[in-house]
């Protein structure tokens, strides 16, 4: 587990998307717990650092993709944690809204859609959720994509890639449900005043 900022860490043992941890001192928060196969590895990572997996109180999902969200339902069942997800993505997870009509989204849907936990809290709009964390709508990669901001740390999921200089760039266009929305969301993220950027598939950027 790698420390990125006070109380903010990147879990080491994950497959696929990056998983991040916020230690509030009164429980743990996971951002994008990843695939179900990651669950035991992530639990071991927590224990190796003196933390109990059963202290996870909240799971924040930037979006519904398997590599970010598949394990959330099982985490919730084992720990009772509350899952937070964008309302538009929740409708896709419930199968009450169509998947975006792009070749990539149609392909990934064949493998299945991540389960929406029973105790999910849906986020619709810019709002503060728990422990001072702001949920910021950043649609484009998926319709309900969210970024989460805590102080000077931004967890941006797949809204953008970040390079070693902290510059945000686009994800490969074929991955986005709506490239125009994705570009607008990057502009919003570029306007944030943060020193640490935690992306889904880039090495986190930490300002010196």
C-alpha cells in the first residue's frame, strides 16, 4: 500500500483498475474496489498494513465498468459498507437503462454488467457525500461517471489519463460512451485546484 497524501493510499495488490483507500480514522473508504477476484488480495493488503477489511464503511464507484465496480457488491455483503454510484450508471447496472450504443460498450456488456448492491446510494449532481468528499459528475466515459474530491486530492476514475507532470489527457476515444461529454468533463477536472490526482489506469500524480 502506497501513501499518496495524508490518509490517502493506493492499494498495491489489484488487477486492472487502480483501487484507492481513504483512512478517515473512523472507518475506511475504498474508491473503485475493482473486480471480485481482487477482493481477497485487497483484504490481505489492508491487513498487512494493520487495517481490518471489516472497517470498510463506504465504497465509492467512479463508474460501472467491471474492472472498477464488479467487486463492490461482495464487499458490501461482507462488510455492510454503503456503496455510492452515479444515478445514470446505477440504471445501467439495474438493466433499466440501455448501455451506451458504442462498439466497445456493446462488447463489454456481453461479459455482464456489475451488480448494483442493495444498499447503494445514488448520486445525481454535484454534492458532498461522506467525510467531506465531494462527488463531481464527469460523464462521458460512462453516462453516470463521477470524480471524487477530498481536499487537494481528486479521484478521477476513467474521466482522463494523467501524466508525470499532472497534465490530464483523454482516454482512448473508443472507450468513451460520448467523446464530447468526456472532453467537457476533462475541462471541469482541469479547473480543480488539487495537488494529487488519482486516475483509474495511470500512475497517480503527486505534486512535489
